[in-house]
C-alpha cells in the first residue's frame, strides 16, 4: 500500500501552511503515530503524524515552502521496493 500524505487542514479557516522542517528523511522506517514533518500557519506550528507503518519513499515539498491545504507533501509505502511511480 502506498499513501500520499497531504498538508492537513488544522482549522476551519486554514487555507495554506508552510512545511517548516521534515522530521524524517527518504528511506526512514516510520510507525503509526510517528511525526513526519512540522507545519506552521499564521497561528500555530504543529506536527503531522503518520497513520501507517512503512518507509518514507519521497519528500515532495522543500522545507520552508508555503503550500495550499491538501497539497501532497510526502509518500510512504509499506516497503522500499513498492512502485510509487503512479503517485509522482
């Protein structure tokens, strides 16, 4: 299974946020509940967490980039050999 993690909407009025810092790198193994990256808005800074076990396959956004909510940020797959080309 492959999952594309998108910038979450952390409030009713949130339209965009900044990917401040990745807490993982490509190739890292993650577990459900692990923090993946920090996202900031004009009001808060929070961590986005994984909801699955797997391997970080691709970071899609550079740190410090402001993006719209629901923009893809990173890809996690169940293993390092799983084909993710359809998600790029």
